[in-house]
C-alpha cells in the first residue's frame, strides 16, 4: 500500500481555537480523520504528524525519506514563508510534495505571499479550508501514480 505523510506545522494544534475567521472551527483531529477516510477511499495510507518544533519537522521529513514514502503533503504554517531549514529537508525528498494552506495566502498579508517551498513542491493548494487537504491528498496520489 502506498503511504503519504501529512506534515502539519507550527500552531496547527490550535486549529479550532486560533483565528476562526481565517481557519474556521475545524480541529486538527477532524482534519486528520477526513484525510484518513479519503485515504481509505483512495487505497492509500496517510500518516499525520504535527509539531511546533522546526527541528522535529526536519527529522520527520528525514524519516519520510528513509521510509521511502510515496508522497508528502505539508502545511507548514508560518514556516512556509521563511524556513530554509525545512525547505532544505524537503529538497532531499524524491517524491511529490504538495503544499497546502487552508486560507488563501495570496489574499493575505504581503509576507504570506512568498513560499520558500514553492520551487521544490509539485504544486500548492490554498484557500479551500479543510478541502485544501483533501484536494492535496488527491493531487499527491495522482502525482505519485504518474
């Protein structure tokens, strides 16, 4: 069975409480449950990981490489805009990387318009709330099959 890793970044453990105008009231557990259900439908395994530590995120990316997963989805939160450490860890991967954001980062503050991951990601899905995650998993599965 193909395996995909969903990487949740900084402050995502606070989904449901943090800035509901931008992120709604869905919790991280609800997002992961929806990804698990879609993974079953698509016949793939989805492993989710969340951390507020940049180093731990890099270590999990290294593990994804070592484990030879089939694709990586990442919503790194604010790290998207400045973490060259996470970007360099992601660049080690040889599988499709799909960048995900619940909000439309291009319609927000100017600093959010830039993604340091963009040039190494297969693509970016943003602005669709929890559906961004589901669309991202579908895109990653399709890219891995190609």
